[in-house]
């Protein structure tokens, strides 16, 4: 009986690993194999369309060149600026909309559906749509500014305006994501804390600043990190909207990787840049997981 009990105890302890093991192995292989392949390709100098036997082993020199290449550094700077601006705008707008839509109002379900609709649009469609909106001759953007006496602008031909265009398109599509996350966080706020604040004479603004936002801190940080990760990986919208132009004013890292791989046909260099981008995104992912880990408080 003692042996049977010990066997059952061992089975109970190992059951979670046995059930989750196959899925973990499949997902791990699906993620790890392409990463290792990209790392290997980053150590080779190989052009698309040539036999693999013609590839030349260059070791880690491609990674060193990627870290010092002015084009890569410029693209990394554009990516940082883009991520900082869009995430900042989306967090402010999304949080404000969530606080507004939290209040019970007639037709609120309809408003929430309308606000999250941009998330349902495919990124490539978003890029084409905003490209037409910013068209110099027929775009709606020039029509709007014409109503206030401003002449037509070459939105996608000016470096500053083109950067503003990609920011607007991303903010339009992904502010609803922040809205959903913050709304979910607001639903979990302890109402007794808000009631105590009201009894103490706190105004609605003071309740937001001193009760709601501090209690939403972890949700806001995780949401910002998730949006940073997505901002570092954006490709389709900028590809369709500006293709990194004019010049390289809007050339974020994913667009540079695409151009390096499929325009310049330098797959080894593109893989090296991809691995460096993967390291940045992985660091942000680890930070998001560490902050959002539900087991963290239980281990303290």
C-alpha cells in the first residue's frame, strides 16, 4: 500500500508536466529552430538566389558591423522615436477613453464596439487606407486643412509629415488595445477604496489621480510594454504607407530588415539585424512577464 501511495503521489506531481510537455516541446521547437537558423544565417555572407554552397562564413563580424553601421543605427533611432511617441500617445488616449467609457451611459456598448473596430482591420489595409488619406491631390487630410485656409501638403514626401503619418496610423489602430486593457483593469478595482475616497471628500479628479491610477499601475506598465513590443515589430503599415521613405525618414528596423533581405538580397546581414531586434523584443517580453506574473506575490 505504501508503494501504491508513493506511485500515485509521483503521478500527481508529474501529471502537469506530462500534460503540458508535448505542447511546450512543439511551441519551443517552433520558436527555437527559426531563431537558431537566423543566428546561423547571420554568421554567413549569402545572397538570395545563389546556391547555399556559395555562402561564406564570417562569424560574428556581421553582428559587429550591424551594431556600428550608420544605416542600422539611424533605423534603430527611428524605431525608438516611433515606439516612444506612439506608445505615449496611445497610453494617454486609451486611458482617458477608458475612464470616460467606464461610466454607465446609454448606448455605451455601441460606443465601445466603435472604438475597438480599428483593431479588426488588417495592418496592410490600414497602411493603404492612410496612404489614400494622405494623398497630395485627392487625400482627405489636405481637404480638411484646406477648410482652414492651409494649402495642400506633401504628407508622404516630407520627412516630418511622413513620420507624423505613420504615428497617426498606429495610434488610430492600437489605441483601442489600451482602451480594452485599462477597462478590464478598472472593472477589477476594489469599489470600497473608491467609496472611502468619496466619503473623505475626494473629487472625481482626485479619485482618478490618487485611487484609480495607482491601483492600475501594474496594468498600465504591462500594457505599455506590450505596445512597445508591437511597436518594435511593426512592418505592414509602414511598408504600405511610406516603405521607409522619404529617404529613410520612416525606416524602422523591420522595414530595414525587409529591404536588406529582399531588395539588397543580403540575407546574412538581414538575419544579423533580425537577431539584434529579437534581443530587444525579448528583453521587453521578459520585463512584461516579470511584472504580470500572477505567482509573484504568492512567492513573497
